[in-house]
């Protein structure tokens, strides 16, 4: 009956509809059991023979499959180890993703170990999709086992024919880039191998899946070695054309977003704004919402640094709206990660989603690779509410960032560690942790995290002994700290009477404009485009608090 193979007798329908412990949804036609009746029936079924139970579960699986509930059907088929039926389910990529994410890993360990070889050989494409999701969910050992098994299948040209076997090998090479996550050179080499075999876009990676794994920072994804951030940006830029051959427009805007974030982290909000707008346009045109979030987060951080309260609030509202309206199934999580980041930046705990502070729930919601990033706001919240728990978990969080080779979360965690030690009266240890963070970040001019650390980090930074090569970075960070404090004050509606200083390029542009040169002449003298000059001019006006060229010419250049 559940599988639609025989009609339900009228007497049964009548009894179902009259039973007070059974509710029928008129729209879907689905019956729901009261928990008391469910418990009673489960107990009765458990007393039956194993064959009886298996037969009923099989009926349930077929019924769910007929109804279109493939996720539940897969769970039932797995329970009775009917792997042939499980793999034969016509699941979409997103349905396979859901099946893997909500299932126990033992199901997939049993599938590869216990299913008949001919069963597995009939469904190599389904196995590839499962393999992808095993990696994304964090089941790395199982991922390796599936890669090994499918490698054997893909070599059998007699079984699949040369064209299909070649395509399987190409998809397999594409999958192999995932363990190299954020080793850009290795990833690009793997993409080249995959395309050499496929010669067309991959079929296994859903086009609407988030490019960033839910992380709202491209620098977080790819900054893995101190002193090599510019080199890593070049690798991303040069590697995207081959990746786009495999994934069409997936990842459009990534290089511009990474470049924008790098400029912002170094304190050049003018150049960062230009690049972030470029990234947003490119990502939006190609429906890459995960990268739109990255660009919008950069623009919101710029507004925060400048104290542009209305713009900041509008950007946060836009991030929320995109999260709800996007076609990317992971968008809401990415939007919440953006807002969570600002919960720590502006001390606004209401922006931190409750799931971010719950280990089990966070792991259910987030891809494994995104966990180090969500630790940034979660660790800050823990620091402010339970210092003992923060100290106990800091080592674990740092190890997690190390496992994924992510330097940005490590920098923030070390800064928070320094704050905790300073609050605990361990000034020497606080300075040691901050020194480790600063000497890691300064070669790449990643300075903004220290500015966001507030007055206590600024005080420790001033005391910290540094080699001469770090002194200019310390001075820039001190200035950036003053700017951030003034911007945060403005966002909160306070006024500390601080006017941020102009960058060298802004200062030179302001001098040319004060001398009476027009926009075109000034742009030529600075060797920049007219559009770039207009962005620089906008920053000058904002920093000096002027609204016209006349007011600029009467102002004092800082």
C-alpha cells in the first residue's frame, strides 16, 4: 500500500480517518501518528521477527520513494542494507548532500564495505557524489576510502566503455583537489589534470553550491603561509580560468574579493572599496551569492572604519535580505556568519546566532572547513562570558585552524588569548601571544585585526618588543587603531572628536586639489584613472569632514 502497488481498502481509510491518534494532512495526504501510538507500534514491531521488520521497513522505503521523500527512503534502505535500491534512488545533488549530512557515517562505511561489488559498479556517478559530500561533511577518512575504491572502478574501460571511464577518471581527479583545500598551487594542478580528462564542465559539483563553504572571507580561505599572501592572491587569480572551465562561473569575483580584503586589512579602505565593488558586480552578475556576502562584508567593515553609520546598517540589512532571498541553499548560514563576525567587531552579541556557540549544532550547520572561521566570533563571546572555558578551549581552536592551514582565525584567536591573559594579570604571557600573532601577520600587512582589538591590545602593542623591521607595521597599526576606535564610536552614536589621517596617496591628491588642479589634471599627476581619483576624493572628504572642493581648499591636511 505504501509503495502504491495496491489500493488502500475503503475500510482502512475510514479507520485511519476516525482514529484520534492519527492526523491526515489534507494538502499532502500524509498521515502523522501521535507519539503514544508511534511508541506502541514501535514496541510491537520490535517483538516481531527480523524478517517481518525488514519487510515493513522495505515497504516504508518504497512508500517514501514513491512520495518523493528520497532522504527518508535512503535512510530506510540503509537500515535494511538494501544498497542496490539506495544507490538506484534518482536523487538530485542537493538530496544526496542532505542524505550524507543527516546520516550516521557508519552507513557509508557499511556501504563501501558490505555492498556487492556489482552493486557499487552499477552506480559510479552516485558514489562520486557521495564522496564529495563525505569530504564537505568532514568524514575525511571515509572520503579517502571512497576515492580509492572509485579509482579501481574508473580504470575498467571494458566495464564502462572508454568515454565513460575517462569521464569517471576526470571527475575523480577533480574530487582529489578537495584535500588540498587552500593549497592553491596543488589545487590548480589538480584542476589542470581534471580538465585534461574531462574537456568540459564537471557534473558532480552543484553549480548553486556555495563557493566559500559558507566562509565570508576569501583571505581566511587561502591565507596559509606568513609572508606569502600576495603570492597566494596571484595563484588564485591565475588559477580561476581553468577552474571556470570545470565549473563555469562558479567562484566569479573571488580574486577581486580577496584583493579587496587584503587592502582593507592593510588599512587602505579607498582601494579596498573599489575592489569590493568590482567583486560585488562580478559575483552578482554570475549569481555567486557566497562571494557577494564576502564583498558586502568588506564594504560594511569599510563603513565601520569610517564611522558611516547609515551605510553600515544598510549593508547589514542587505546581507540579511540576501540570506533569505538567495537561490544558494547555504546562503542563510553564510549571512549569519557575516553578522556573527560583526558581533565580535562591534561587541553586539545579538548578531551572533545561537547555533554558533553550540558545538554540535555548529558542526551540523557548517561545512567542516568553515568551523575555524565561526570560531572567531564564538571565541570572543566565550572570552567575555566564561574566561576559564575560553582558556580551556583555546588550544583546541588553534589546532583546528592549524589543521585547515588557516592563518586568519589563528591571528584572531591569539589576539583573544592575549586579552584573556592580560585580564588574568599575566602580562608577560599576553605580550608573548600578541607578539606571535603580530609577527605572523605583519609581513602580509594584516593589521586590522589588531586595530579591532581595542584599547587593551593597543596598549600591549605599544609595550611589545619588536625587531626593527616590524616598527613601521606597528606605527601603521597604531594609526589604524585610532581610526577604528573613532569609526566604532560613530557607529555607536558617540563622538570622540577624532579625525582619521589621510593615507599618503590621499594626502598627495588633496594637495593637488588645494593647489587648484581639477580632477583630470590631478588624476594624471598621480598616474591613476579618473574613477580611482573620485574614490580617493570621496575618502578625503569623509576623513576631513568636508563636503565640497571649496571646503577642502580651506581645510588643514592631516
